[in-house]
C-alpha cells in the first residue's frame, strides 16, 4: 500500500505537466486583426440549422487568412499577437490547401481553428 501511494506521489507532477502545452512547439506568429461571430447555417431533408461560430481575420507570414473556431465559444479573441502550430494540413495540390492551426494563449489554453479563406 505504501509503495502504491509513493508511486502515485512521484507520478502526480509528471501527469500534471502532461496536460500543459510546450510553448516551444508553437513557432508560428499569428496576428489577430479582428474577431467576430458569424452565422453558419446548414440544411438537409430534415430541415435547417444555424449557429454562431467565431471567425478570425489574421496575418500569418504576411498573408491574410480567415480562421474559424472548431468549438463553441462565447467570447471573441482580443486582437493581438499569438503563437500557433499546424495540427493538420493537406498541400497535395499546388493550387489548394487545407490547414488546421492550434493557437496558444497566454494562460496556456489552446484552441483549434480551420483555414476557411485566404487573400493577398
């Protein structure tokens, strides 16, 4: 019994740190220019459904990009500079791509955003 408690005591700090993202992994600079909620609607043969999603206008590597939040949110993001990393991308064609970024916030929280638009 004492050995089990000792093992748990030793592993607790390791498990607590496992949940926190490593800031060194977030190497992409993202400048949020604007943050707003937009209606997203879809319909099928059962009817239509609308909900609000958070849309960000950002600059990444000097390019204007539109990002949409993947999770429900009630707050807008304060414009400013954040760090990000690419979670998923498909660049198999030279003329199109899809990408998911994970933004790191100052308190260590993260949120995933899909690229939904790009301009020069």
